[in-house]
C-alpha cells in the first residue's frame, strides 16, 4: 500500500470521526431553533469555506477536532450602538434587511442616519435619525449586519443557545458524543459481519526459539483443550491460560492434520506475564444474525472497559508522559492499522470513536461533559450559573488541554526522531 493511500485513509478516518461528532451538535441545535453560525472541522486558519443557508462550513488547518459555533454562546463580535452612523436597506415589507456599519459612502439605495435606539434581540426595532427626523423600522429576524466586508446574521433572543430550555441545550451538547457511540457500534457491527465468527482456535505461527516451539507446537495446530478444559472457539480463554501459567507445565491437546496430539507446554515469564511466542488465529464462518448482535455487543463492552480502565489510570496519575500520545502518535498508529488492512482500520476507527465519545463526556472544563455538568447545576438551582464565570472555567480548561496537547505532541515528535 502506497504512502499516499495510507495518508488519505488516515485523513478520511479523522474527518469522519470529527464530522459525525460535530454533526450531532449541529443537527440537534438546529432542531431546537438555535442559529448555528459555523460548522468547523479543525482549528486555526481556514483552508476552505462556503456558506449554505444560515451556516458557514469551514475546513481549518489543524486537524485536532472541530466545533459548532452557536449564536449566544460567545459575545456577538459585531454590534450596532446608539449614536453610530449607519446605512440600512429595507425589504418589500418595509423591514430592515441589512445594516451597514462601514463604507457608508459606497452604499447605494440605502437610508443613511444616526442610530437613536436599536434592539436586535427582543423588540427587533430600529429608531434612526435621518436629517433631523426620526423614523422607526421593524428589523427582519434574519437581517444581516455588514462590517469590514463580512456579513453577520443577527440573532434574536429566541435563536440564541442560552434562551432554550435546559433539556434542549443538553440534547444539543450530548448528541456529539452519542453520535460517536452510534458510529462505533455501526463499525463494530460491520466488522463482525466482515470477519464472521471463529469456529476454533488455531496457531497461525510459532516463533522460533520460544517456549511454544520448544514444546513442539507447530503452525496450523488447532487447540482442543488445555488441562482437560475445552477451548472451542474461545481465544480469550487460551490467552488467559497462557498468561497465568508462567513456569507451570500445561497439558495441551491439539489437532494436527486431523489427528489428536498431546503436548506438555510451559509458558515462559516475559514482561511480567506468561508467553509462548505463538500467534493465535482460527477458522471462520459467516455469523448468524444473533451472533452479529452478540459479537457487536461484546466488542463494544470489551473496548469500553479497556478505555475506562485507561482513563482511570490517567485520573489517578498512574502514567508517565511517554505513555501518552497526541495527534502525531494517533496518526502514526492509524497509519499502521491502515497498512494492515481494512478490517484492522475499521476496528481502530471504532475504538477511536468510542474513546472520543467517552472522553468528551468527562467533566473536564471545555469538554462536553463539563458543559453538561453546568446545565445539571442550573437545573438543580433553578437558575443558570453566571455566564462569565462559566466561560472563564471553560477557557482555563481549554488552555490547559492545549498545553497538554503541545507537550504530548512534542513528545511524539521526539519519539519519531529517535525511531
């Protein structure tokens, strides 16, 4: 597989994982009537941008996430204030459709005047002084403000994130991680359908000089039982037995070329666990409907347990910096899976999607879990937390996450340089 093909698969992997997450936020925000200003994949400077309807879709240079910018979440960057000279254009219903904040001498077919009163959120009304006479006009709910060559749609209070119920806001936030869960389940289901189910446990290869070869095991041996315990198609049972039997003789019955053979096998202690130096595989068949459901469930549960265990070690600070990986390390591992084949890449993509869903639900400032925590507190208190304080918490959390990202990325680069 060429480097270009591997690179494209890795880029597609990240694009799908981020897009499905942000689409969850986007779709349920739109359903709640929230004005979504931007749907972005990546951070930093824009690589590509186009606008459709009310939303601008952008692709940004740093592929480390994405965001959905909703009206009211941050202070509006364009404002019209009393005393300001502006130009306005009206639609056929005599409503203000566009407010021009600069380059007024270049505007044609407009009304030029000084703002006396303006309300862009509640009353949607503008009172303007035109040559000493005041005139009041209603403002269209989707009126545009033009300033510095940029059009910005106004956001009436009922289109802002904060005006929605706790339930509507919570749904718009939680559906990002939920969509990652949905994608993971779908990918694991596809994987089970592709691979089928094992009918036995077979030794795919035996490493020369290791305990397995010394015991007489050979590639192609089908494991029937260990210490009178049938193995069947349970690969995990075999692996567990090997790991727990370092230095202890085990009685194996294998099927070799159609004939049963009894061998005494003693795993060696390596890296704190028993090992034989064998690669385990097995014969497969197509999975039935119930086996697809069961297999998907087992994949999701097993992977979730592994992710949660890893996060627990992270929270308990039971790790070294070298144990962590950032975007560079993740891309490197993704490339390795891409080279191994489609089934490996699908499995990795499902694992990453599940990880993103779980990680984003942690109550860490700037993550979805933290925002849901604030909404839960709001529901209990009966009133929202001070938006300025909440924004500060999220800002500090985001800054710390970016600092950690820089540290692990630097560590990833050093690891690559050292080979």
